[in-house]
C-alpha cells in the first residue's frame, strides 16, 4: 500500500516539472522569470527553513504541511500577479 503514496508523489512532481518547463520556455502567459516561483522551488526553500527550526510540535506540523504550504504561497503569488494586472 506504500507504493500508492510514492506513485502519487511522482505524478505530482512530474506535473510541477512540466509546468516549470512550460514557463521557462515562454509557452504560458506568465513571464519566464515566474518559472522560479514554482511550487518545487518554494518547497525546497521551506525545507531549508525547516532545518533551522528546533525539534518541537511546531516543526512536526510544519514538516507535515510543507507541500500544502508551498502550494498556498504559490497560489498567493499568482493571485497578487493577477490582481496587480502585471503583463509579460
């Protein structure tokens, strides 16, 4: 049953990598620099932050929600860009 979780993670990562490639190649309405606001980059950045947090219940909760928190930050970045009406 553990293989299902692993397979789901791979499928999710593949989508984010594909989105990164599309943005970097300029095939989206977003500017190319926004490829670096990808969920995976935010995840890695938050993983680095996690290494500085001492062992505590907060750290455990932070670690368990890293992907969700990364996606929330990414959606917030997209929302700010949409509201500001910034063009390419």
